[in-house]
């Protein structure tokens, strides 16, 4: 099931080290016609350098809002977000984001789409070397000159991942990156992400609705949700996933943790099994 990728060379294009992230009392309120809508309140979370943390929770609980705030694409209305002890105050070059849709420019080649992720002013020789290295890393070196229309959904998502890694981010933010893929391609992309993380061990915050995906990929799974139906979301629990990656998807221990997370999400395990 794994996807073969080439190891990164330890050159000037070596990956950045992961950096720590800390959220202190983060809240986000949006204005509305019926009054302010409080989505998040008092979110506290510390992510270690190089750690993979999955944010799990029901639709509308603020997972993507939180991710955008870490990236500096949105500002919290309360609290603060620190990356390496420095506050995030706007679009932050220490982070990179990959979304559910690849968002590739159709008139550009695969090579050119990946190059868009590089910092401005990167010398041409370094640009070429870095892009070639990343495409090899995600197994698409032979497709560098292709246009996005020639790619499958999984291939397009690999290009998106390569583009996000182009600037060597200290923090990689993934917002349902495999949610639009078919089941088999999704499993392969999960394996690929683990291969990429081994080669470029950045800090990863992953938003997902998929309990099994969270358990397969993450060091910890953080459950976001509400104490009451109309209450703002907060961190309800954080679960450490045991065992080295890649993990056995059929593990009895993971099955136990899956039941715990489903219960935390308000899903009746027996009803799900019957379905």
C-alpha cells in the first residue's frame, strides 16, 4: 500500500526542522445578523517540534478556523498563537497550507505549480533543484512537464503537498487534504504523507473528519467540540496514539482507541457497526 519516494539529499535544499506551536486561550467570534457568533473559546494546545497532531471534530466545530489562525490567514479575537515563541500576527512564512482541493493553476505545468510555493527571490538554480527534489519525493518526477488536467486526483494532491513543502515550512497545515479522494487513493496518500514526514520531519497539524486517518497518522488526536449544542467549541480531550508509524490498520489497540474517539464524537459504536 505504500508509495515509494526518494530520500531527500542533505544539501542546501534539506528540509526545515519542525518548530513548536502553542495556542493560549484562543477564541474566534464572527459578526452575524442575529448578533456575534462565538465559534471557538479558550482553546489551549501545545504541539511539539516535529509532532503530528490531528484535529478531529464534527462539521462546523471550528477546526479549519483554527488552522487558518495558525497560518495567520485569520486572526483570533481572543488569546494568542505562538510559533517558536513568536506571536503569529499575519500570513506567516513559517507555515504552509494544503487544502482539500489541490487548487493547481491549470495553465501551468506541474513543475511550475510546485515552484509557486518557493519564497520570492529564490535563485533560479536553487528553484530548479528544489522543485525536482520535491517532485521526486512525491513520486512525480516523470510528470514535471504535464498540465494538471493530465493528473489523477491523487497525483494532483501530491503536487499540492510538494508545493506546500517548497518553502521548507516549520509547520505544515493540512485541511482535509485527502477528503475528496477515493478510499484506496486516500490510504496511499496517508502512506505517502508518512514517508514525506520521515524525510522532512516538519510539525504537522492535520484537520480531518476520519477517525481511522487520525489514528494512522497522528502522534496525538485532539478532539474539538461543544459541551452544549449552542456553546463555542473547545478542546474536549487529547489522546496519545501509541506505537511507531506506520501502524497496523487492523490493530486491536487502534480499534479500542477508535471506539473511544467515536464515543467522544457522539457516535454510537454499535449503531455504526450495524450500519
